[in-house]
């Protein structure tokens, strides 16, 4: 299994619409990429640091793909432009994308 983390960093002037992200963007990702090997996703809102300061990230999403090859196919596939283009509807942040493999069970 491949788990892709997508992080939206806070910075001066950055904006993030959580409502749109939750109700529109995440369902779009699941709808469009379900046939491309997405087996699940979860998103987390950045709340704070350990010492109570503002969180470094607005949000972090974890999207699970059946394999690395399926992930690459999805990002090169027919719905990639629609999904990436939708990011501008909820944030002006360029997300950091990292491909991960689960350690252990």
C-alpha cells in the first residue's frame, strides 16, 4: 500500500477554506480516483503545536492507494488536472506531496 501525504503549510497571506475542502474537494478526489486505486483517505486540520502556537499546516491529508504504480497512474490520468485545478478553489497554498510506505503492520 502507498500512502500519499498532502500538506498545506501556513505562511503569511495564505488562506484555506476548510468547508470547501471537506465538502467538495475531498469527495471529488474520492469520486474521481476510486477507480484509480484509491482505497481511502482522511484529512486532519492543523490545530496547534505542542506549546500552543499556531500549527505549521492548515491541513494534512493521507490518501491510500493500492500501490505506487496506481498512484502514479492517477496523477497522470484523466482526472488529475481537474483535481489539481480544484485546489485554487480552497487555498492559495501550493501543497507539499510526499509518497509514503507504511512501516510495520
